[in-house]
């Protein structure tokens, strides 16, 4: 039995006008009307305590869970997905013996509050409120016009707080020696890079900036460390050192900080990032990326630089990880690198994507920290202690690399 819709009398004049249009024109008109009706109020959100339900109205716009999350602006760090459903209908009508079909969807997702995120946000607010009340306002500096270059400065694996003696290791090392090396490296790398103009300084911090992560002076996974100071003193002096370094760099260009947690200082680096963000929140020359994700990225023109400590991922997987996590930036860049630490020696690996044949370089950057008793026992001795800087051009990629060697 053939279905023939019965139109209300008031609609007949419009139907006659509709029949005068071509099939393609009718299809376009029909689709736009359905979209307009269905998308007027696309989603409903019902939040109750620790749960949230988000549902899309029947429409042709929101078709997938990803669409719904984007339209509803759901923060997946704050909420975790419990379950979801996607319903689909084909709605059609017959005009001039031609059936016009429109696909309609309804998506619904149930979410649960991420309590860890809530707790961290509470702690963050308390810390920031305290620091913001004491930090001073710094206006944006009118730097001389500098174009097309970014200066990246890396001081990896400083292991601030470590205690070593040349009686049982290759050299003496403590917080004062670490501070001296850090500040000298910054000064020398800036001077050696000064022949290039740069509009911004990219300054990744972390990568085992601290030597330990707990009240017991243990690493994140519980390995005991030889420490120079009480843990409270180490955190305070480490925070002061990073602040001094950032303030020094702002003399030359705006500074973008990327916090990279390490296997020695995963928690401390997040907290340090929060303290630094609070201290510089009134400084218009400093921006900070202290997000939760272990891998962070910076895009500059045709350049895409990834940062991770390197103790968790397989090196061979990093090119694919970058392509997946930065799919849009991957398509619009030509020069891609991952900068990682952890192993305290220099190494460079080049990969090619089998799909796009675009290169990616993975660099292990050397440590400026001192060797301790454990390194001596294991025979991990003799590595050159180094900090490095890189100059990036928007269009040409990496154009210079400088080192400060002990």
C-alpha cells in the first residue's frame, strides 16, 4: 500500500509552489527546513550532584558522541563517560513521485564526575588564591619588533635536590651547584642564540627538575633518593629558581612555559606549575601550559614540537601518538619533533610516516644534573652534561641549535 500524505488546506498553495521547483531544489529546501526545526534547541543537559545526562534533540546535525561532546562543551577532564546511545531514523516524503529522505539522529550520554579532577581543582584554587593575593601586576613589555623565530631553551633532568659526593660518585652535587648550573646555562644559551631575532621564548620545565617526589624523598614510584635538603626547602628553593629563570627570560621576549612531569617528580611538577601559574598570573609576558596530559605540544608556523619525559611511551610509537593526538596540527605542519629526556644522553632518531612520508625527529636531550652514587654503581658515567637551545623558523623549521657543555 502506497503512503500518500494528506496536506492541510492551508498548506496546499505552498505545495503547488513546491512542485514547480526541481527535485534538487526541493531537496535543499526540505533539508534546510528540517534542520531549522530540529536544531533550534539542539541539546538538553540535566546535572544532579555527581552525575550529568546530556541529550540531543532529534536532528541531522549531531550524529555522533564526539559531535555531542563538542556542542555541549563537555570537559572530559572533569567528567568521565559512563555510557551512551545513538538512535537513527530515516524520514522521507514524496514530492513529484520523488522520495526525499533525511537522516535524523538522537544522541544521549551519561556522565560521572571525575572526583580526582574536583579535588585537584579545589587544591589549585586554594594555592592560586593565596599566591594571587601577593603577586604583583606586570604590564606587557613593548619588545622591539622581532619576527618569524621562536627560541626554545631546554635544561632537562636537573634533579634539583640531589646530593652526591665525589667520594662515592664522579663529582659533588647539591642544590647550590644545581642552581649555579641552571642560571649559567640560561645566560649562555640566550647569548649564543642572540644573533637570531625571536618573537617568543619556549621554555619547557620539568623532566625531572626535582630529584624526588614525596615526603620521604622518594621518586614517584617509591625509589629512595639521596637528598641535600628537607623536602620543604627543596620545593621552596626550586620554585624560586624557576621564577628567577622566567623573569630573566622575559627581558628578551614573551615566555611560554610548558610543564613536563618526569618519573622522579610527577606530582611535584604539577604543583610547581600551579605555583608558577599563580605567581605570573598578573604578568602579561608569561603564559603557562600545566595541563593534566603527560604529552604536550607547541605549534609554530609549519613546526610542531612535542614534549614528554620519555619513560612511559615506546619510542617507536611516538610518531603515531603525535599524529593521533595532534591530527589537525599534523596536517598543517612540515617540521615535527619530539623532545624527551630521561636517559641523560643525546640521541636522535628519524622516522617517516608510511602514509604521508613526512619526517619526524625524536631527540633525547642530555642532562645538566650531576652523577650520583647509583649512576656510578651502574657504570652510567662519562656522559657530557649539557643544556641546549633551538631556534625555530615559522617556514623553515629548525635553523639553529646551541649547546652549553660542562
